[in-house]
C-alpha cells in the first residue's frame, strides 16, 4: 500500500475520532506530564547531554528498559515517561527531543493510546505527527519504531494494536530514515500469544528476560543505523529467534 494512502487512512481515522464518530472517550491532556518533563529539563541544565546521541523515547516500555545497561557502547539517553501517549511525545518534543539533536531515536508508544480508546488510525497519525516534527528540525535523524507488544493484561486489545503496527510498518516503508522493528514476533509463542515467562507479574511489562530478547532484536538494527548505510527497514536481518537467558 502506498505511503500516501496510509497517511490518508490514518488522517481520516483521526478526523473521525476528533468528531466523535469513533466514540473515543475523553483523553487526558499532555499537561499531566509537566512535572516529569520539568525534571528532565532540570537534569539537562545540571548536566547538559551530549548532542547527537541515541535517544530512547516513549512510554513505560522505554522508561523501564534501562538502555544504558542494555546498550552501554552507545551511551544512550532515556526520555521515557510511563503511561504516555504518542501525542505526549509530540507535545514535548521541543523540550525533550529537539534540543538533543539525536542521531537516532528509538521510539515505543501507542499501547496506552489503544487502551484509552484511540483508534489504530489515530495512533498511526500521531506517529506521523512526531516524525514530521522531528524531521522539520532534524532532517537527518533516523527513527526506529519498536512495534507494539501483545500482553496478557491487554490481550483483548491485541487486534487494534496489531492494526496499528501494520499501519505504522507501511508508513515507515516510504522513508529510509524510518525503521519498523517487529519485536513482537520474538515475544510470542507458537500460538501467537504472549510468552508469559518474559513478562512481569502485572502481565503487561517485560521482565529482565523479556528485555534481553527486546534488546537482542533491536541491537543489530541500531548498530546498522549508526554505522552502516545498507540496513533493511523491517528488522529482517534478525531472522533467528533470540533466546532468553
């Protein structure tokens, strides 16, 4: 499907949602994160981050990932804030994205959006808004989208999440600065259900073993994006199923 058509489908879904036709419930505004963002800004004043680093951005999957431990060689910066929507990252990009001039952004969000009633099309449109905001100021920055993950707690929402993944995957195919990584296929079992041994007791977030799998899928993509120009935009280079340890 052409990228232009994907954009059209996503924006139609966003329009219908904004008109109330999609029966989306009231979504809390980004202002609820002001204190968390202010803390990031204060940290930056105390110890200004080096420009051009790898930035991890998004919701709790990013917040809890501890990328400094998983990827010590690239000394990444973590700006995850748990419970956030994609639109929250768009709203605060001027304060916790653009000033860092990241070379690569590893992004994961959208599950909370679906859980609060946003449509897959709205999730895709919001991701498109983030991409446009970043590339308007930083046209060379590459963005990795880590796919939404099925979990036992939100398993009833998996069809919508899978639809959002599919839309974002197609959206990413139209731009060689965008990369969709299908990490879900390594976190599911043969019945296409979550591998429960990779999740915390809350049945929503990954445990240390889950993050080892998550990182093993991301690592070759991140390495190629940082150091090579022949990467493939679908995570296909990780063809063998990583093992949890």
